[in-house]
C-alpha cells in the first residue's frame, strides 16, 4: 500500500470528482494517475490560499484506489454505469457541470474533448496521466476539511507535486486514523471550496483550465517517487 499526498490548491469538484457514489481522479495529477494502483491511498490537503482560509494541515479528501481504468475504458464505463460523470456545462446541476469524463474515445485514435472543465490546452497533461483512479471507499470533506492529528503531519505536502515513498512509515497509521476517528466512507461531508465561484460564473472552463494546466506541468517536474 502506497500513500500519495499532495496539496489540492483548487478544490472545484472535478478533480477529484466525488459524485454519484464513486470518487474519481480522471484529470489533473498525471504522475499519480500513472503510478498509483489498487489498494493505494490518495490524499489531498488544503492550501494556504484556500477561499475558506488557512487549511494546509487539513484533509480535503482521501480515497482508496479500488479500480484503475485506462482513459478510454473510463469513457465506456461512464457511458454504461456513471453517465453523471459526463459533463454538461449547460446543466443547472453543479455535479453535471464538473463531470470529469471529458474525453470521448469513440474515435480511439484521436479522443475528442467534450465541453467541460478543461479545454484543449489541458489535453496533453490530462492524457499524459493515462489512467483514471476510482474509489468506492472515499472520504470527501471539501469546504469542511478535517484537521490531521499532529503525529501524522509529516505526510502533509504543502507545495506543488506530491510525495509517496516518504510516507511509507505513516501509511497504516493514516488508514487507522480515518477509521478510528469515526468517519463513514462514501459520504460528502462538505461541498467543493470553489463551488459558489463556479456556479456564479458562465466561464467554468476559464476558471479551471488555466490553473490546472500550470499545476500539472509543474507536477511532472516536482513530484517525488
């Protein structure tokens, strides 16, 4: 079991996408998506610049990877089982606006970008992640993040990129902390921190795509093994 931790600077409901009973990481964090496997844990910590205040010592979400799909298989999976993950920018339902199944592989040689939270500038980094990580055992806190106990602060990652090997001594303890603290899996304890901003904007793509592309380009350079 590997424990991947990173700073989730933009909690917009798309990456991770905690809706429809399945937490998915289908876009952003390309290095983690290429390397994480079934049984690994992915944890996103808050940012010092969060719209809800200083939360860099707080867990925004945690997911145990229970399924790994190629991006083309994820497209098929969503069409058959999770249609809500396919974005609809014109919907009044926020969950549909931030759908993360944004690549249409009907023409597998050249996946087409559906209208969604990213634009063509994100295509290289999104597809470079190769895989989609899915979880049916996740904890999403969003704008109600929970403080991590002091003994586990070594796993907090405050910068861009991520870390995993350095977390090895703490992986089991982190898992126990989630269970002992009494959190129930697959419940949304909060809403995405940027939900109100996105709901009030007609340019969801403009808000999400630029900041995510910059982070993902740095992710390829800064992430530790």
